């Protein structure tokens, strides 16, 4: 199948079967395309839709996003994960606003924080109607199966090969529809598991379909043992039903979000309370729970301590706050911490 036939088959399929009612497909603009592509990185469409609606309602244009405090941005991102995406989105919005225009060429786009080659290609294709290839996870899967490309796509050699194929197959015309179509094909038909090959417009000349190797491609990432880290969260409450929170560093896991003080054990958390001369009115421990990141498991216990109202008690200068339970929705919190607080409030209210 030559590139023209490949393109036409996908476009014909898209015209009849493609999704055209997703929120970022309406009122298309560089900002909306960029926001949706950023949110969709390693995140399912069904998860992204409510976040996209809330984000656009709060920040309808790039100037509003640029002017917002980072805490407001992280609050709307809370639960979506990979928080560096939100921080980079905010930084790039400020850069774009200062320069007074949204870049419409590949070099300027990938120079911005958080915008890689595939996201840039999607912005240029969909928002600017310029022909540029993309290679997100869905497109990698379609091309690896269609062309029979073995080897982990994350490796330099295979990634370069797939980029070459994507570039060769990307049309000059109807490029916005084509870009939407090939992403849609991977998301709805050529899925990771249980692909619907009988529905695929490429099945007659797909290598993986012809050789019954669909389940083998793309080649999975070489497995490795995922390490496990352990820590203890301290849920410190005063008699005003306020909870002590600390703002995490701007980079790294949960960067810029508000979280609970962390310790390596229950005993070290209690020792810390003693060194701060806190009066422990009562305490209890919540059984360990697990939260999985992309590169490690976090097993965490939680120590709940009820204390008095210490005068001038400061956790860490400029990075701590006594947080009213009733105002839980006003700060950006990591999903496990937000769940912990919600469970604690429900438990308290049921006592």
C-alpha cells in the first residue's frame, strides 16, 4: 500500500467512523490543541474530558493561564498525574504571552517547556494545517503493526525508524483530519489489547494481521523489577480541625503540590512531634496503602495525630499551612493525599 492509498483509507474510515465530538475538536485553536495533547500524554480520553472542560472554563485562553498562580493550575490538574505537564504548560503560557504570538514552526514549539516533537506536530497539523508527522503511543502502535516493526519503540533505533515511516505517510492535504484519524484509529480500533482488526481500514495489507502477530507488536518494553519505597505521612490536626500541610519542591514527584509531612517510619514521626514539643492529645495509625508511579511503588502508612493549638508553630517557613478541612477544594493535592483527607473527614463525621 503506497502512502496515498494509506492516507486515503484512513481518511475514508475517519469520515465514517472517526470521533468528531470530543471537546478539543470544537472551536479548534493552538491553545486548545496544545492543552488537549498535553493532557492526553499517558492518559485516557475518558479521564481527560472532565479535566479539559474544567481547565478551559477556568482558563479560556492562554493569557488567563499565564496570569494564573501556579497553585490554581495545579489545583485543576490534581488527580491527573504527571504534574510536570501542568508546570510546563504554565511556564510555556507565560513565555508565549510575553512574546505576543503562538509559535507556528517546529523549532520554536519544541523549544518551549514540555512540548516535544509529537505534540508540536499535532499543534502544527491540527491548529495550523501545516503538514508535520506525529508519533504518540497510538500512532506508534498502528505503524509498528502495519509495517511489522519489531523492537521496543522507546529505543533510539526503533523510534527513529517509526518517525521516518510517520513522516513518509503524512499527507500534505487534509493533514488535520489525517492526524486526528490516525490517532483515533489507534485509540479505538488498533488498541493495545483486543484490537478490532476486522474494522481496520488497513487490515488487508497490515503485516501484523497477515502474520497473526498483532499481539506481539509493538514489542513491549523490557521488563524490570519495579522498586518499592516506604514512608510515613503525618496527618497532624489541631483542635480547630485544621491539618498541617507542606508545599513540595517545584520539581520531582508531586512537584508544587501541597502534601503531608513525610517520615521514614511511625516512630520517627512521633519523635519529630516530641522535638516540636507538641502535645499529643490522641493518635492512631492507618494501615499501609500503595500508590504506584511510573517507575516505583510507594507503600505508605499514615499517622494521625491530634494536637493542641501550638502558638507560633511553623512547619517550614513559607512552605507550610494549617489547612481548614472545609476548604479542601482550594489547594492542589496529590490524589493519594486528597483521598486520605477525604477518608479522614468521613470517618470523623461518622464517629
